């Protein structure tokens, strides 16, 4: 009788497969309040690695980390009309504290443009104070009616950057730099994710922004997921909060601003883009555990060899764990590491001792072969680099194979049932975009004819990337 699969096959029920993998790989649990989540240590380890890699890129872009309060006076949000209108349905508002009704309700942070500007208006006095480049790592709350762990939760973790500049051109260029050199670089070179960089339409733009740059990824079921955004805010918030500076020629000018963010949604994207029917597949450059050495039995000689291999690989720079839990059956441990998507597993058993070998199992390439212990320190780092490239190539092939070029709204809506569509923006326009929205399909971004990010919504030759999205 055939053994039941560990996970529901993706092709049978993708949402169920996703939820089972999140649970069985010990990434997260649902929290006690609807829409919240408890991130377990293995899942949080992935987020920590994301933080480390992103933080280094953000600091290289000149930004410094700070922290702003979780509670924001409700009056702050009302100062920028488009912003408050965009977030109103998602706000969590506190009306009582300390056993009494508050004089003014406070909003639990949905994003920090308003409170940041309250302080930017104090900190910026002259052109010498610019550019002001701030980032914070924090949690935010946006009341979610249709929650899904990591993808859409009422509370989630993120980084949000906020900057002030002397000119529109400086702000525009900085938003573009974050978009490409921080977010796109991180997603390709660490997450091994193929992403499409583009410009949001006016309908999809961040509330209060004059331009939003986005990175869109195709998940394993053909749907799109927004993975990071960088916004030009123009002078909208600067005017609302009177954030001005004395220019070099002695005039009072409003600053030009950007904001940008990425979230724990990337953990969900990692699952849905790289996972398979056997579990998660973690990109080697991201993995907190790049390799695990598994002692098959509890023989002292086997344990000693496993620890020896672990020492060799650590010296070679591999992030590693030795699994010597021999009171747990080997088969169960092998399945657990496969579910967790650790890129390399090295099995050491009694038969390997005399031959001086170990079994090298590559999760991403799907190979299994005996390898001389002496060769492991050189082979494992090479395998990890090869597997990063393999994951990236697989995600790109998926997107390309499930993206079609169309010319009508009807064709675009039909194509979005199984993947993405590309349609000339001139043939779609805001009216066609609204018709697609009625069918649950959105324009994920606009790209230029050559695939680059267009400078304007109405740039000649713009193409709309259309899909159903999470």
C-alpha cells in the first residue's frame, strides 16, 4: 500500500499545501487573535537572515536606523487626505487606556509617514540637514479581513524607510536606487527570486504618493505577489506637516520625500515560489542552516565522524548543524530536514566509516551521491552556489512559461486564470483596468517596451503586466 504524501500535492490544492507546509516545516502558527501569527524559531531565523542582508544594503544606501512610536495620534493621519482615505478601512484605533477614555484616540501604526513627518519638520531646518535618510525595523497593524499567514496578517513585521531631499530629482533618484540596488538586488542575489520591476498605475499607487515602484513575483500557482515597494511622495506630506528647509539662496522650500518598505510577506513568497511537494527549498545564501550533517545511528564512531565533518564544513564557512538526535528515527529526521528545505544534507552511517565517504543529498538539485569526506569542504560550498543559480533559473522559467502577450481585456482576464498577461497600456488604460478589477484581476505594474521601469504612466510603448494577486 502506497504511503500517504507528507503534504497535499500543490497541483491538487495550492492553498492547503501552503498552510500544511507552514505548519509542518515549523515556520509559524496562527495567533490567538484572528489575523495574527506566531513566528516560530525556524521561520524567524529566515526573517533574521533577511533583515541582516537588507539592513546591510539599506545602510550602504546611506540610511540610518531609528525607531518611532507604535501609537500615532489620530489627528496626524487626517492631515493628508488621500493617505487617511487609503488606510481608513485597515486602521486599528485605541479609544481607552489606563481604565479611562482617551482625550484623543490613537491609531496603532499602519505605516509611519505621518509621525515621521511630525519629527522631520522639527529636525530639518536648512539645506545642510538634507538629505535626511531614516529606516526603521518595526511591526505594523492593518486590520485584515481575509488573513493568510505571512501573506496577509493583521500584524506583520517590516522595514520602512523615510527620506527627505532638497529637490524632486534627488528624491526620484533615491526611490529608484532603493527599488533597484536594495530590493531587486536582494531578491535576486539572496532570495534567488525572479522579479519584475515596474511602476504602479494611479489606481494601485500607495495612498499619498505621486509614484510607486514595485517588484512583482510569480508564485507557484501563477498568481502575483507584491514583494517590495518604493514610493515618491512628492511634497504631499511636507505640505501637510510643513516640513521646510532654508535653501542655499535663502528661501523657505518644502522638502521632497520618499518612503519604501518590505515585509515578512517575503517569507510567504519564499514558500510559494520555491516550495515543492516535499516541502520548502531555502535559497543557500539566505539559509540560516545551509547544511545539516545527520548521524544515521548512535554508534560512537558514527557520531564522531559526523562531528568531524561538521567541523570541516564550519571551517569552510558553511552555516551548519549536526543532527545527532539518534533517539529519533533517521527517516523521520530526513523528512523533517527536507520539509524545512535545508539546501544540503550529509548522511553518515556505519557503512560510510570504512569507505571514508558520506552521502551528499542536495535538496534543490534533487541529487544523492556518496562523496569522499576529504572532498566535502570543497564540494559543499560549490553545490550551494550552483543551487542558488538553479532556483533563480527555475523561478524565471516559471514566469516566462506562464506569461502571454494579449491585446484585449477579455484575453487578459482569461490568461490571468493560469498566469500573467502582458497587454499594451494604450490598449488597456484606466477604463480597461477598472473592467479587469471587476473580475478580480489587477494591473501589477507598468513596464517599458524594453522591460525597464518607465518614467511616466503615459510613456509611449508602456506594457501592463496583468494578474490575479495575493
